[in-house]
């Protein structure tokens, strides 16, 4: 149980840190560069699991977390580039 609380605190700290810097951009569904990651299936009640099963589950969770981070970083990079390109293409507003 302490591990779950620690993970939650760590995620909230990361979210606070990243929101202070710049919001993470994402791409809409159907975008050719949009990434995919599987749903989070990490919940287990812990009853009757051996150490080997728990280790495998922890590894699976870590792999998924790495995948999610990679997809989010890629989408943010592409979305930022597209936003910058769109802003540079807009004609400047004529002064009134």
C-alpha cells in the first residue's frame, strides 16, 4: 500500500513540475503522428500473488509507463512543431 501512495505522490509532483514549465500538447485521434498506448491494467488486489508474479507485474507497469512517456513526448514534439508552423504562416494583423 505504501508503494501506491508513493507512486501517486510522485505522479502529482511530476504533473505540478511539468505544468509549471509548459503544458504538454497532444494530438487528436486520427492524426497520422498520434501515438497509442494500451490501457492501464495494473490494478491487482494482491491476494495470492507470488513474488515472481509481483515482479513481473512491476516490470509490466514500468514498461507501460515508459511507453506512455515516450508517446507523450513524441506527440508534444509534433504538436509543438505544428503549432509553431501554423503561427508562422498566419499573416500578421494589420494595424488599425
